[in-house]
């Protein structure tokens, strides 16, 4: 195939989806489009060449911020996806390629969103994770922005679940959700949130690989922010229906909990708009009584209307989901197998033969043994009505549990004196019990003391990437991750960046920093761009 600006897909490729057309075929069997059918109004025309190598195909998705196209990479001979920054405040220019503001009053809003989106795309480009489409290149053209990502043949999770015809097993749900938890943990550590997690934005391929898509700006996922909000009934969190409420990691935790609810219950949760004083959301445990109680409770906690009642981090939510049994599940101890009994030898008549003297001696011996047993039981109180003391033993294996989730229950366990010992761990998330001093079945000491070893998390954590974030958001992220910080203001007019946003940190993003939980604590200096005339400007 020819390369470069003048490259064209082979004549037998569909102009919409670039699938092979059979000879004489007038409608593509892959996408159902006729060759002469145009793209929707206000989108780029079919065949438009971008950056000298990408030929535009069909529109895959459109919202009030972005238009996503399928495209053909003429240099690599492959399909790619292209996102075009085309918010609702724009209209297509007469040439069919360029853009125009519908109103001149929207100029500042356009520039602000373009800057925020470009910064967000650059940060996403740094991520290499199997659960996210790889960003290939960013470029600007036609007075707007474009992002090119890899294209994978996948179907939305919603369609995948519809074909399952019912609820999913816990094992299958965990398998699908685990890569998303890993990706979201990485995003949150960088100070990024998704705010659009739903079965429509999660894709699955034939090998059950899962990819999270639908990355956008928070303005698109919040009611009342100047754009037509793209929310997902049942999956968007309550705080997304009001611009007066904070959004953060807990927003993604709610949405991911809703996706898990859909997987396991076989039905979508009730929309957050309908969950007021009278909550109509059916508890997962009632819909799926076969599931472990702790898993159901963990998902319902993630779906709390009040974000303060949800898990505060993806790691904490993950720890609750990985528990194999509920906190109130009895410990099953298999009984020892009965010892084999040797069968007596018998005579031909079927009866065992013993001499009379032997029989008499056996009778006397049996009477003596029974008498001694009776006296022993009487003196011990077993036959005199005295209550017998029992030897207390450790009854539960608490390893792997998230302490805050079961702390109230531990306080109610009589006969136990739990001692908490916190230590750093690179393996277990903060708050997870990773060891206990007594194994199940071991005798408790007189004071009932059992030492539980709880992870403090890693002693070193990666510095989140806060460049371009506003000051309030940066401070909140640092506070949540328990990173000590100071703030300075840069009034130099030559310093790049928007006023009120982070333009520098003393510890580079991704470098290790010691949080307040560490033995020695690092202090990060955050530099905020300020107006030259006001050195104390706070954006």
C-alpha cells in the first residue's frame, strides 16, 4: 500500500471501517454502511487526512467534548482511533475541517478546556498499562487538538454482560475487575480520576482482556459545568449530579462498585438521582445470598450515597474484595479420621474362644477400670454438677482482612485482647492484616492477647504528578496520600502555566517520597503560578 499524505486505503476497503469489501458488495457486511454514506454533520468528512498519515473513517462516539473516529494509519497500514477536541461551543468551518466558536464569549472557556485536555492527555501518555489503550501521538491541527490511540477489536462490557444472560460468578467478576483496579490505583496515585466508569466505557475482547476507555475532563462528567454532562444512570456517583460537591477517588470507587454490582446481581444499580432519604437500591446480599457476606458488604459500602462512608482508596476497596470469607463465617476444622479397628479372629462357628480363667480376669479388670473412671469423674466435678472450664483457643484466621472493615467486630469478640502492630509493607496495602501471632487452634494466653500485624503500606510512595492541577486539588491529593508539603507562589510573568495551577514540585513526579507514616518524612514544596501584581494570589 502506498505511504504518506497521498496514501489511500486499498480500493476494496470500506471507507467507514476499513474492512475488506467483497467484489460487487454495495453495503459493508462489517459495519452495515454504504460507501457513499457521509459522516454525521459537524464531524470530519470521510477520507479527511490528518497529520499527513491518518485517514478519517466512521465516527465511533461523540459527546459534548470529543468526537472519536476510526482511522487508517497510512504509514503503518493499521487501524487506529483518533479523538478530536470538538466541544459543544464549536461548529465546523465552511471547509469541513476547521473549527469556529459559536459565540465569541466562549473563547476563554475553549482555551481553558484545551489547555486542561492537553495536559491530561500528556499525563495519560506516560501510562503503560494493559487495561488502557496506548496513546501513540498527540498533535494539533485545524485549530484544535487530536489524540491517536491504538485500536483494538473489542465489545462494550454492557454487550458482553447481556450475552451472559444473568449474573456472573465471583471468580469471573474478580478476573475482569482486577486489571481495572490496578489501573485506577495508578491513575489515582498520579492525581487523576476517571469519573466515567461504566459498562459502556469498559471493553472486553475474545480473550477476556479488559480495557477502560472514555477518558475526558471532569467538566463533562458533572452537571452544571457548562457542557452537556455525559453521565451514566446507575453508575455515576451522587456528587456528579451537583457541581457543589467534591469529586475524587471515591467517585471512581462508587462507579466501580456499581459495575461489580451489575456483574454479580445481573441488573444495574438504581440511579444515584433516586437514592435519597429512601434508598431503593436492593442490597446485593439479598439478590445473591450465595456470595460471601464480606464481598457484598464491601460493594454496598463502595455504593454509599455519602462519599464519606465509602472506601478512601482503591487499595482499601481491593482488599475488601479479595477477602475469601465473611467476618462472621465459622471456621471449619475437619475431625480426625477414626482409627481403624482390628477385627477379632473367629472360629469356624463364628465365635471367639477364650478360656474361663481369662474371662474371669477380664471381668475383674473391667470392674476396676470402670470404678476408677467413676471416681475420677466425680472428683473432677463432671458427675457432681460442677461447671467445667474449657481451654480457649484462637478461632479465626484474620490474615488478609482490611482492619477498619472488621475493627468493630473484633472489639465485640469476648476473651480476646487484640494488640495492633503496624509495620511497613511493599506487598500489602495500608490497613490490611498480614500476620497474626497465633494460628487457628492455638491456645490463647491467660490475658487473651493476640498480636495482629497491620500494614502501614510502603515506606516510600511515588510522588503524584500535580503539574497543571489547581491548588485546592493538589493540596487535597497530598493530604489524602499523607505527603507533607509547603506551598510557594511564583509571580514571574515569564513562568509558563495558568494562574492558580501547579507549575513545579521539589520532588519530581514518579520519584519516591516518604509520607507522614514513614519513619523519616519528606517535605514537598509545591509551586503555584500567581499573578505578578499579587504575590499571594490563590487561584
